[in-house]
C-alpha cells in the first residue's frame, strides 16, 4: 500500500491506498479504518491510480451526504463533532426540548462511544447527521435554539 498524509480542515489523516480492482474500486485505509472507494470515470489501469487516488481519498471519511446545515441565528447553539468518528445513536428529534446535560447522540471514535450532550437548554432546531454518518472534527451535528 502507498501511504499519504493529508491535512483536511486542520485535521491530519494518514491514508494508505491499496490495489484497485477491475471495477475501479480501491482499498483505502484512513487513520486505520478501511474503506472501499469507487473511482468514477477513471481508466482501469493501476499506474494511473497514484495520480487519481489522492483526490478520491480526500472524501473517503464522509460516507453519506450530509443534510445542509441550518443557519444558526443569534442565540442558537451549534453542537460540533469534537473528533472524527461515526454517529451510532441519535436520541433526539427536531423540535424536541432538551436540557444542557441531555445526551443527544453517541459518537463512536477509536472503538469508543462518546456521549455528546446538548450543552444548552433549548429546542433542537436542526439535526445535520443521521445514524451511521461519518463526521470530521468540527462538523455540525445539530443546532439548538
């Protein structure tokens, strides 16, 4: 595997790119987590992969498209992901009242479940992730009004 180092939104990632199969699917490992990356409209020649793979790998940690973030108005509280990981559980719904100490979701990172708390009393204005979404540090999880 060829290894690359990337800095995305200030976060460092170690990316190892493996073989590309006949369907243009590359085996990629990002910070120790394996992904299958589909290369679109690329020649099925392995020597081209070195030129193509870095662009394809940069998007690898984000498995699903995220809902557009609701604009935070004055007084809104934005809950951001404290580290890269995967949303394993969502405990609230949009419009639901929450207290500052309420756990709103579980973020799995490095094989550990991390409780993400509301951080402010209020109402959930928007939820910007779904269960099993991958998030990067600083991604908006939800907005509390």
